[in-house]
């Protein structure tokens, strides 16, 4: 979290920050939802990879909400994330 925060503060105004925030939001939401599943439904994930794929799913869904010119960049970012997950 501190590393992420330092990136945003040091590079204020950087256009890449919106992509960092986009990814951070997806990961945070996936962790939050996974935590809620565990606390309220007693569903525990078997692998951290499950949370990563859940985050990717949220990001793919949210991509549709962006402007059409941004969706191409989002598609590229998500493909890179998915490649990283497959290699993991």
C-alpha cells in the first residue's frame, strides 16, 4: 500500500495513474468481496490465484464502462495481467 501511495504522490498528474487506480480498485474490490465471503458465508478460497482471477473479472467487467478509446488500452492492460497470471 505504501509503495502504491508513493507512486501516486511522486508522479502526481501522470496519465498512468488512472491505470494504477483502475487495477488497485479491482484488486481491492476482489479482496473485499473474498473477505466478505469468508466472514459471512464461510467460503474460504483455496488459492490466492482465485483472488487474482476475481480481480481480473471485475476489471474486465468495469472496462465496459470506460470511453471507447480507453477500452483499447484497458484491453491491452488486462491481457498483460492475464498473461502474468497464467505464467504464475
